[in-house]
């Protein structure tokens, strides 16, 4: 049995897979061909002591297949064989990457991927009782089936996502992935002929319904993490849509699982959380992740926030389950705003209370703007 702490401190070399390496002078047609052949998401490029990558999502920006790899590559951190899994997971989260290169004596010897790390979770007993609703990302970006593939491409690039659930009158009917779009931008026969794609729009104006995969991988919010993750790995999928009562509840990808292994990101301003359950590392880790994400999102929308503090209290323990009460204090512009909510699952509480805070604080912000507008009109 694998434990969370031991997995975090493991060496990345223990999870090494074969890297895909290309030259910076390789034409994009060659890169795309390799990715399709290997069923991969990224390639690495090494120039001296620096390592770059090109991902499927970066290829969405391309205008023709004669572009050199150097025009789309971007520098990424590299790992040594003895670096910890925790460090790799943090870098993957910070840079939104699915893989990082393992470099030894100046040479790329391997890669560590989100999928290889997720395989290690399959032997964790502690995950057997955790519902997927705790791990999922709520309110994923979606697209209507009648929209153009070009619109989907723009959404992916703007929001940094590779998965778009497709809706028909509000109901899930398919999913569109970034690699689906790359295939239609640069079809296999075009790569073989060395075709020049001068106007991607001619390939991208088809409706999403004509390109999406109708066989969506779905699960119920109450389903356990391990069964969902095992199904993803077995079927070779990078996502799972969480679906209930004809509504999308969330989406889960390998990155959501890897977040277990990384230190929660810092908010960049005073943001504290106290009272986390010490005997439940997964619940505590997920709560930290949700809280920090909520704090950063609020600060981005409301720059005047000076401090956010969360206090967790255990109200009651029944049948091995805890009931939590969460209070969040927000100091902004000399005022204090307090929000409270209770429930059985900390991650869900932080998701819910975060939505409530965003609505109320944004509403107050709009009221202040209106008051200032009225005062200006009165003065004039």
C-alpha cells in the first residue's frame, strides 16, 4: 500500500517514462506527426542547458505546418532524477503542464507525467472512501454543439483548457478535445502531402457537433475517486465528466489528482486557514487547494481585499463522519465581511462558500460604483 507522504517524497526517477524529443528546427508537420503516432500531448526540445516544450494546445495557435518548432516552443522547468514527486507536482500545477523533463548530466533522460503519477494512486486505500465530487473542478467551461470549431479553439486558448463538454439545449451530448481540433487543422493526408494551411478558418468553420466525441466518459458525483481514476487510465482518457440529474456537476482531469501531491499555491497576499483535520490529509489538502483558489479568484476580481482568513470548526462527529462549520473573514477597504457555511465535506463547503462570497462582494462593488455615479451626476 502506498501512502501520500511516501509518494510525495519519492524520487521522480521512480516514475520515469520515455521522453519524446525533437529539434527546434523541426517543421510543425513533423511534430504533429510524431504526436499523433505516439498518441502524446507534448514533445521536448533541448538547446544547451535549457529545455522547452510544445503541447497540443500550443499547436492550436499555429497558422501553417511549415512553421518551425522554435516558433511555438516555450521554456519549462527541468527536474533532476533525485527531485521529489512533490516538487514535480507543484511545478506541473504552477505551469499547467502534463509532463516535465528529467535531466541528468545535461541530457534529457526521461519524463514524469501526470498519468504516471496517477497510476500510483491506484494502490492508496485512503482514496477508496473519497467521492469524486471532492476532487472535481466545478463549473467547467462548455460550448454549444451549434458553435463553430473556431469558437471552441478560441475558448481553449483563452482559458487554457483542453476539454470542452458540448451541450445540446443545456444537456451533455459530447466532448471536444484540443487534439480533435489539431486533427482537423492539419489532417493526416495534409501532413503526408506537406500541405500549406493558409486559412485555418476554412477547416474550423464546421460546427462542433461534427467533430466532437459523442461517447463521453461520465460518472456520478458520489462515485469513488479510485474507480473513476482507474477507468480513465484503462480507457486511455484524460478526463471524466461528473454528471447528475441531466446537469454537468464538474470535470476531473489528471491535474486535479496531481494537486493532491503538490503544496497548495500561495495567494500572494495574507490568506490563512486554520483548524484543518490533522488525521485526514486528503481532506485537509483538498480544503487548502480550494481555499487558496477561492482567495486568489476573489483578489483578482476585487484588488482592494487586504486579508482573507478561514476558521474551520468540527461541530459533530457521527458514524465516523465529521460535520464542519467554516467561517471566512474578508477585510476590504477598512470593512469586515464574514461568511459562514457548514456541511460534511470541506472541499464542497469551500466551493459553495466561494461562489456565495464572489456574488455578494461583486454585488457590493457594483452598488458602490452606482453610488459614486449618482454623486457625480448630482455634482454636475
